[in-house]
C-alpha cells in the first residue's frame, strides 16, 4: 500500500526518523492507525470509563482537601525514580 503525505508531513516524518525518535515511517503510521482504530472503536469499555472518572473525581477531592502534590515535585520524584536527568 502506498500512502501520499503532504510535503510538510513528509519533512516532519523524515526529521523524526533521522533523529532516531521513531524507527521508521512505516512504524509510525502503524502506531498512529492502531491508536486511531482503538480510539474510534471505543477501546475503553463502560466499566473502565467509570473507574477512570472515579479516580479523577477522587484526585480533585484530594486537591480540594490540600492533599495534592505540586507538579514540580511529582516530576522530580519520577525523574529520580527512573534515573532521568533534568
């Protein structure tokens, strides 16, 4: 299958491959289409949606109660945990 892209998209794609951010144009298209079809098909079922919404609601309540952490601190902790330099 051949796919035609605009010159702008072709340039962006070539730059991403050249920098090693993606393996290949084919792989990116495959990932993008997989994501699209999962999203379009409603990959999240009703139960998962309710659980996600409940988790979001709980996080908001924790924030209102002053139990939230500053984003800066969270990212610092994640970088330290996973050995990611600043």
